[in-house]
C-alpha cells in the first residue's frame, strides 16, 4: 500500500488555523467536519477530498486553490484556470471520473490554443444563438 504524503498539507492547515486563531474544535465546527477527522488531516493521517478542502478553506477564509496545490490536486500554475479547476474539483454533483474528464477536455483546449490552432468558433463554425435562428444580433 502506498503511503500518503499529506503531512505538508496537514501542517499547512494547522498553520493557517493557528494564524486565524481557531482551536481545532472551532475550525472543525466552522468547516462542518468532525474534530477527530480534522485532527487526522492535520497530523497527515488522512487525505481529505476536494470538497472537504473547500469547506476548510472557506472556514479559514483562504482560497481553496491554495489547499488544492498543497494537497497535490492542482499543479501550481501562474495564469488563468485555477478557479475553474478548483470549481470542477469541488463540485459535489459529479463524480471523480467526470471531474477528471472535464479537466482533460479543458487541458486539451488550452494545449490547442497554445499551439496556435484556432478553435471552432474562430473558424467561423460558432456564432450566436440569434445567428443560428436567423435573427440579427
């Protein structure tokens, strides 16, 4: 069984909790998780889901993206897209396979655009709904 490398994440959460002057119990309550579960996260014994990380980030008033990077869910990148990725990963209405599929499509579009290939809309295949229904915009 592979070992979890979540120690740095737990340490980071503990540091942020202390900076916010929260007790473990207070943060657990604010994030909507159990006290023992949060303790296990901080000690590096449990790897929380993206949804739990989002709840913790909200309670700490820090960006969820920061916790996703700390957890290894997101790569640290400069530029746009982190908020979208974080939203996809935190969406409780789709499962993990669907989240990864959405991210793969998004990455493919970014790669295509970086290579200078025009997307369908740039080639004239797009257009507004008004144009498709024969109305002028």
